[in-house]
C-alpha cells in the first residue's frame, strides 16, 4: 500500500502507523492519539477498510466493560503491513527454502537461532544501562530497536501482578515466519533463556493475529534467577 502525499493520504498513513505501533485500536482511541474528530477518524477508517489495509474486529471476550454495544477494534491486514519492511520477503523465503532443501531443518533452525542472537548478546548490557526497566521492558526495548514496535503490559490477577506480556505490534519477518515457524520458535526460546523461566507465545502476526504476544509469568516466591553464560561474560568484560 502506497501513499502519495495528499493531506488525506498522509493522515491515513498516520492512522496505519498508529495501529502498527499501538496495536488494534478503536476509532475513539485513534481520535485521541492523532487529535482527529470522530467524523474524520471514521472517514479514514472506512477508506482504509475499503482498501483492504484495515479490518474491523470484535474485542476479545472479557475485555469489554459497561453497557452498550462494544466498540469495534481496527487491526492491520497483511496488505496494511506491506509498506513496513516487507520488500525482501520473497527473496528471504526463497533463500530459506534453498537452505531447507540443501541443509535440512537443522540448517534453518541454526539460521533462526543466529538471527535472534541479539537478544542474548545485548540483554545484560541493556539491563545494566536501564536499571529502571523491568526485564520484560528491557526485551521490549531490544525488539523495538530491531523494528518490532514492542511494548509491555501487566497481567493483573486478583488485584496483584501475575506477570507481564511482551507485545510486538510489528514483525519485520512475519511473511517469512508464516512458512518457517522456526523463526518464532527460536525467538521464544531465546526470551525464555535470558529470563531463566518458561514463557508462552500466545499469538503471532505470522499466523494472522494482530500482535505477537508472549506471556511472561512472575517467578515463584523464593526462586532466584540464575545468571546466564552470556550475562556472566558481559559482566566480566
């Protein structure tokens, strides 16, 4: 999807980018974020839905409060994501297909592990540089620097925190990961290793979800986290 520069098209690009960064949003939320009137927001949303860049969705069960009909969420479609770092997808898929044919699944997995090596290589130093961030927020910063537009939200349970969710609003390799899930698997396992706990991938853009979501539970009471080999090397250096 391309924008040519008229006022309307520039505003629509802002709408698309806002949803990319903040995830599926209601018309009211977009109006507040972009300082647009309700009529203007709906006009742009209608146009983007008609173009196939956005799709309306019902909010998830349990997230709606109050009476009345719940507001629709507007999420990016694959077409809406095409303008964001997807231009080399075909070449990447062809390269990984060749790698799978010549080296097998182990070769693809080795490539996937190397691609997400930035997580373990940079986690400890980023955490030391930003002591005010939670571990999940450190991960969000690393992923954002790599083009994932990541954020963190708390998981309340019975009035207390039950952990956090790492939400990646954009995936630069979503088209490729659709055919090669090893990319997502390697990413999830690297997150688990740096946090020294089991994490669970709940949703992925590669499989049609609006956001890549990883559930990060709190450590059980009394359990301490072990320092990983990469972190020890970072500290000693």
